[in-house]
């Protein structure tokens, strides 16, 4: 059952890039909001990168 994990990884990369681009284009009003946005983008990119790397390297993500 690899497809759901691969799909979740690709979607996480897409959402992480989207949140990061949105943060760069629309500056938040305070630093707490900026921190939440950047932390969530980093988590999404980290999870997505890990899953996609594992899939491309030939190892199962689950």
C-alpha cells in the first residue's frame, strides 16, 4: 500500500511550497503568525521530502 503514502508526501511538498510562497508574498502582521506559518511549512516540506525520498530510493515509506 504505497500509493497513499506517496500521494501524501507529494501533497505535503505542494502545500509546504504553497505556504512558504504565500508567506514570502504576504508579510504577516506579527512575528507569532510568521513563526506558525514558517514552522508549518518546514514540517510539511520535511515530511513530504522524507516520504518522496524513501519512495524514490526504493524503500517503503510505511
